[in-house]
């Protein structure tokens, strides 16, 4: 063996060894009664470089995969990547902006093709980096969320759910980002605490408090609590209010949602710009007029605002406040009010609640409740959660989940299989399109059909919005007497990702689904519990009537040495590939895993990678001592009965070590298993066994056999250095196994 461990050289040779021996494909050992073990990889963004969070999931999952593979189980780690709809389009639009271009200069089809090419040019980034980290996934089964067979499967799921009345279309208030130009589900909105001015406005006989005076032009009522003695005499009355565009009237309604302690206990109701107000309107439709929209989808005030029309929200707010003060309609301003504001998780712009016709998944349908079925999986222990407190969070979401908005107003994604009838309804369909000369048009479809053919409009279509009530067909374009135009919205990325365990196996090898579903472990970061894990449970049980996975292991977030979240703005981001280059993939993996606990965050610094690198060097140097000892050993004297009693005791100790580490891995206590194998190798094998050999108290044969056991115990955690050593030792110790990766996991007794 070489004097020092060269991680760059040996990582390359170990990877070549695994590739040559096809260690990553599941073997057919069904005849031995071995239960298959399967992990479906959480798909990272196809064209993004990996960060430490990705390195963490690779490390945890690869440990479990290598361990179960060595147990002799048919083991599948199925890899894939995600098209990451909004995130990828957001990044691509920033790329366009640098070229002084925007998405509005292209038809939907043109923009899609440009993003597709961009993703394809970078599609191997994530895959190559995962392989560099030692991910022993079966890349021959690799899936991408926009593969044709995946798209077909996901589309068929949409059609089936629509037929089962679990998907419906309705005009509802949605979370809308006016910069990214799309709606989000409630789970994707980031909430931040901030201090916001609370404005006390004069409304006839009332003074009421609001943080959004600019929406007053769309007020439909004033609400008070039914038990508030201060306002009981006003309930049911119509009051006259002085506004900036003249006087208007509002009815006073009673609703228990009103907090008597907030402001003055009276609130204005603006249904199309506040979720609570929208629900109030739904409960009091017979007492209130039809809602009005004061903020449009570009984030500007509509014509209802009169002189303030066309202004962006924040600018309009300042001017409206000044005008109210000039007219004596502002009672006071509280500049110390603290509240929570929803912002876009991509661009951090304030989310606008806006009315939009969308498709929704009914999650709590009385007869086919998806949430109740998912809760039943937890109650019956069909799905077990690893990570303190995470099951409680999951149950909370399942019990309180609202219907899931799955429409996204972006180009990059799986198209909604919806076709709207044009003839007879063109007046109620609003479109944006460009003609062959790239000239933009926006308005009702009916007006453009006078100057363009439907085919010309379809060719240049950018976006479409059909009113509720416009007939539509689901599936392929209908072939009947009517004319149709396709919906331009795409499916929420999480809708396809929610089907990931099912679709990846259904669209792969013919026997994969029957063989590996339900999958064994779903491992991911806890911060996407509601986004992904919960939804996989909803969709998995719907599609298969079974749980999609049996265990969920949540790893914590990786933080810097001070416990801070890593971000570019703080300058504390650690690039995993630079760590691999400097210290080795084993060092990166082990530093992330050792002392880790499911569901808990972990802080790392360069010193952790140095310590882990030192451990790989320790393994190499100890193995080198054994290698040299075996070379120098006289076999005739090495097996003398003089060592028998001492070795018997040490064999029993080694059996206990094997048993303890095996039990920890069996129970998914990955961090504890790493701690123990580190401690026992360093202090039992190196400090005790090697030293005993130096004192001629143990045979070289026992020393070599003990090392092989430890190489196997260490292999899932530090695969590169252990495989490299094993390949060298195989020349000295007959193992009858081509690779350490496919060798047999040690039993609780030494039997070599």
C-alpha cells in the first residue's frame, strides 16, 4: 500500500471498480427470501449544482443503501431530477434579462423550448456531482420529471382525479406573486414578521384599523363581532362613508371572525384582497354586493382607484394615505404594529391575494378524503416518522389542510390537459399572444378572431384566462363540431413530485413497481415535510391504496459553525464540491453524518472536514500496518495456540460491536451508528488490537480478519477509502468477493 491516502486518485479507482462490477443494480435474490429494499431519491433541480443539503441526503441514503445491499437484499436506489417549474423559469428569466430580453417577447412554445434547451445543456450537473459524492444509485433507471412517460402518467392522474370529483375548477382567492406572474398554494408562501403601519380610518360613524388603505376602493361591507356591545345597534344598517372619490354606502354585518380587541373592533371587508374577507363574503353573499378587484395581476391599482389607477401598490398606499390625511379621514397611524406578511419564496415580493379561476385538488372530500386516508397510515403505523416532533407537525397539516391550488401561470412545467370551447364563449376568454411579427396583443379572444385565425392565435399564445362557466374538456383535444383552445397554465411542480414514488417505478423496468412498492424509506429534509412528504402520502394512497413508503427519515438543515442558516448574502455558504476536492468525498460525508440526529439541524465548519479527513487517513494508515504485518508474517508461527484464549475474548468483543452498529442502522439511527463505528475503530481496533499485535499478543491472521470486518462496518459511511483498501487487501486475505460494496455484511460472530 502507498504511504499516504490520495483521495483524488483512489476515489476515481473505486468508482471505476463499482462501475465495472455493476454494484448499483438490484440483484435478483428473491429465491433466498430476501425482502427488497428501495429508496426513491428526492429529485434535485436538474440543472443546479448541489449544495450541502443535497450532500446530506446523498450521505444518509447511500449509507442505508450500501448497508442493505451488503445484507444481500435486492436493493434499489432510484435516482432522478426535477424540472423545478417556477424556480427554473425564474432563473432562466434572469438569464434573459441580462440579454435585455423578457418572457413576454416569446410565444409559450418558444419560451418552453428555450428553457428546455437550457436545462438539457446543464442536465448532467446534478447527476455527475452525486456520483462524485459516491451515490451508489442505479443511474440506468434515472428519471426526469418531464420525461414523456412521466408526463403521460401525471396527466392521466389529473384526468382520473377529475373524473373522481377530486379535482375541480373554481374562482377563488389565491396567493399571487405579481413579479413571478403566478399563483401559489398556501404551503409555498413564506411568512415574515415585520412592523407595519396600522392606519385608523374614519368610516362614517366608525373608526376602523387596516394595514391596506389602498384597497378601500373595493370595500363591500364593514364587519363587527355579533357580541360587541359597542356596535350592536349598527348591525344590519347601511352607513354612508366619505371617500376619496366621493361618498359611498356600506352595510354593517356581524361575523364571529372579527377580533374585538384588534384596532377598534370594526374592520372593512375587501373580499378580493384578503382571505378572511373572502370567506366572510361567502358566508354573507345575500348581504353584500359582488366583490370588486382593486389590484390587478401586475401589482397595480385598477381603474376603480380613480386618480390612483396604474400605481403600484406601495406607491399607491403612500399617496392614498396622504390624500386621506388631507381630507381629514385619517384618525391616527400606529407605526409600531407587528404582523406577519406573506412573501414569494422565490423573489421575496409581497404576495397579493387575488381572485383567479384555478384548478384545485379536494383534499378533504367527505367520501374520498385524501387527508383522512393519510392520517390512517400514521394511525396504523403503516408509515413511521423519524425525527422528533415531525409526526406531530405532519398530523397538524393533515388535519388543517385546505384544498390545493395546482394551477401555475408559468410555461415551464406539465401542461394542464384542459381544452376550452371557443365558439359561443370567445367573449369570456382573455388572452395574451404575439403574432408572427412579434407584435403583442392582449384582450378578449372574440375581438382578435376578427383579425386573426384561431390557428395564428394558438401559435403565438402566451397566456389564457377563461371565466368560470366556459365549457371545457379534459384530456386530448376533442374531435367534435366545436372549436377549442388549450389551457396555458401548467401543473404545480409538487403535483408531479407528489407521485414520485409511484411514477418512477411504474415507468421503469416492467417488474419494478410490483417488486419495490411500497418503498422502504423516504429520506429528505424536514423543511419540505408539508410540500412533499405529506403530498406523497395523499397521492400515493389515492393511486395505489397503499402507503408510498414505510419509514420517513427527516434530516436536519446544515448550518454554519455559529448555527446560522447558510446564505450567499451572509457569505457563509460551503460548496460541497470544493470540500470534496480538498478533503475527499468520504470526509465530506462523514463530517455531515457523525453526531447527526434525525430531525435536528447540524452545524459544520472546515474543522469538521479536517477531522473527518484525518479519520480517513487513520483508516488508511491502520490498514497499511495490517498489510505490512501480513506480508512479514510467518504462517507457521502465526497460528500458534498461544493466542487462542486472547483472540477468543476479542472475537466476542468484535461480535458485540457488529451487533450494536447493525441494530443502530436497522433502526435508522444513522448518526449514532457513525459515532460508534468511529469510536470502535479508533479506540478498539487501533488502540487495543493493533497495539496487542505489536506486543505479539495476537496473530496477524486475526488482525487481518478483524480489519476486514471493520472495513465492512465502515464501508457505508466512507465507501471510497474502504473499497480502495479492500481491493489491496484482497491479494493478502482470500475474501471470494469482488468488491467490498457487494460483500456480505458481518454477522454477530466472526466467521472468516
